[in-house]
C-alpha cells in the first residue's frame, strides 16, 4: 500500500492508495497526486455495493473518479479513472 505524503483522513478513517491505483493513474495521464488528494477531500461521495465507495470530482471536461473499499477502520483506494 502507498500513503500520500500527507496523512489523508476521511470521516476519521485513514485513506490508503493501492499500488494498482497509482499504476492506473499513470496510465490514464493523471499526472499530479494532488488531484487524487483533492478528489477524496472535496469530491462527492457515492456508496455502492456492501462496502464500496466512489469519490467523484469534476474538472474542465471530465470527472476524476476514485473507487475504493471501506473496510470499517480505513478506506483503500483500489483504482482511479476518468469519467463523465
């Protein structure tokens, strides 16, 4: 697991970013890690499934989506993608 340079918390839980999410961010031209940080901090939250969580933050012509898993004591970001 990878934690950003700043400790990131959401609703009292530590947020971890997986190596898979970092790899996908590089592949999808998400250059700045601060974009992921801002999406988690300021984006809209959508919960789906039993323990999955989605953070969505719009940018100019598309939205950055961080999909993670809420396991009760921490949130693990599994993947990052661009959406509409």
